[in-house]
C-alpha cells in the first residue's frame, strides 16, 4: 500500500531527471497556485559562491500551476533519504509540505523543497536576456548551468506539461 508505506516527494527541478533516492513508484503531479521560475542562485551545484548559477524555485501565483513528479519514498529508508535530500538542497531550499493533485487519484500531501525570498542565495526576477547570459556563463560542481536548463526542458517535455508552463521558463529558442 503506497499511502501507508510511503511518503510522497514532489519534484519540479533537478529532482525530475536525477532523483538520487530510492522510490517505489513515480507519477505525474500538479501543484496549483505556484509557478516555476529561475529565481534561485546556485552557489553549490551550477555555480560557485562568487559566481552562483541560476536554478528553479517555486513562486506563489494564484492562476498558475506547476507540473512535476511525485516519488513514493519508502518510509523504512526515510531518515537516510531526507538526510541526502536536505544536504543536496542546502543551498537555500527549505523542506515543506504541499498539497499535490495526482492524475485521476485525488490529492495527496507531499514534501517539496522550495527556495523562499530571504534565503541567502535568492536572486529573484531579471530580464530574459540577462537570465540567458547568466545561464550560459555559469558552471559548478554538478555541471554547467546550461545543461541544468536543457535537462529541465527535456524533462518537462517528457512529462507533457502544458505549453504555457514550458514557455514560462523558456530562455533559449
Ligand atoms: C526540485 O527538483 O524539486 C528542487 C529544485 C532543484 O533541485 O532543482
């Protein structure tokens, strides 16, 4: 039984293509009232302390939604799993609970990692040409920032997200 033996994790960024954790099942999920934006600085994965890259976070937006993946994490391994995720997302992300719509299966509570305004690496909005230049020039221990962008676009296409959701983060043609 998924519900009792598992804790859901909602992924919308790098956890889509590189979860890095064991899971029993994965499915598509939608989070309403938020949008995905390249507003978080990355000092540890796609940039450095002095030249942070730009990665996605969730930003409140009433009329939008974010499509992602729900991973059913085994409860038996949850302490190790969360230790890994907390470390991986330690560059400004906070772990919190959200309500996610499952495909044809109602709603569930899920953990997610969100980088909120006020965290030390938060960058916020910027013009699209500056965002493109920032992503083009940035690189860090987890690889080039452009590869993060391309992996995200590819993951969202594979998830068949609505075109408007894809367009909201498209920076390059
Ligand atoms: C996520 O993937 O759900 C969190 C943000 C990231 O690691 O890119």
